[in-house]
């Protein structure tokens, strides 16, 4: 068993979406404030009670001018101090467009985010402006149908450049998950793999040394047969994010755990 010291703490994922394949996914007409959501009435793990008289403002901003080597973590650092719960980087024809969307944990944080308009990320100044929640939903719908694997897409660790098919990779009983919501919990991942007998000791969420989630996790299955079968969940949704799965190794998982906060 590799080190468990990696993990993002409590608070489950609360984007208000059910897990589904990208082809089947339908957008809830108002998931953020839905009283029947599986993830709570207010959503996004903010810890704030839902008040019926509050304006229903969806806490999202749009970004433009992002560096083309930008990552989710770069965007989180740009909004350091704010509760970022989702980053959506927009691709067109398999390449990053330089635009993105960021969802925050509470509507009031949008005002703070807008104060960072035209601040720099590296050598680029970033435009931050308000947008409608439908713009964000439309971007999600376009992104999950966008062809992946452009020249700017970095291959996962251990993936052979000459291999174009994950089925050809050796299974050791461990899968690497990439592209997870930053608010994901172990319980969310266990529910994602609900057909398999997993416990929290089988799930290892990777974080930076300062405790911020990286969007990656490792899951240890009972055997390589189960891990291979679980690959059928590749590019299905957890929250607003489609999750990529890759066969991995105990060594890779241990290295990731050692870089996380213990």
C-alpha cells in the first residue's frame, strides 16, 4: 500500500451534477441552487446556508488572454485567496484558445475576481469579466465534444509517445485520474467507481505541498482485471469535469504521494 498522506480534506464535491458520459450529459436548468441536488442546496461546498430571498447569481467569470501553456493550477494561483471550485480551459480544434471560465464558491467572490482584471500571468495580462451561467454551460457542452489530443496536450506519465491506445498499456491494478474538480472528495471518486468494492484507503487524492489539489488522484483496485474494466469510465463526468483515466503503477502513485502534504 502506498502512502496515504496526499489527500484533500473533507467536504465532498458539490457541483450539483450526476456522473454521466459526455454524450449523455444534460445540464440541470439550475443545478447551483437546486434544493434537490445530491450535493446540497447551496452548492460548491461553501458552508453557507441557502436563503430563499437571495438573488440567484451564478459565481462564474470568463478569462481571456491566458498563456497557451496555462494550466488549471496557474489559474488557481492567479486567483489566490479566492475559493476556486472549477476551472474550464476552452479548446478549439484540439488546441487551447487562451480563454477560460472560473467558478467560485460564492457569488460575492466574483466581485473580488473582477478586481484582478488586466493583472499579469507571466508576461500576459489577463482580462477578467462577467459572463452568464449559460455561457459557462455552453462552453462545457462544447468542451466535452471537442476532439482531444492536440499538439499542446501533455501525455500522462508513463504513456508511450508511440502508443495511441490506452488499451495497449499494461494494467497493474492502479489507475491515475486526471482533470478532477478541485473540490472532489474520496467519496465522490468511490461513487464514480460504484461498481467496484472500493474504500477510502483505495483512493489517494494528490495535492501540492501547500495542500491545494492538483486535479489528479490514484485509485487502487483489487486486481488488474478490475482496473482494466474500470477504464470504461474514461472521459465520463464528475461534476462539471470529464475525467481522464490512465493505467498507472504503484511507483508513480508513491512518487505523487511523496510530493503531497503529509
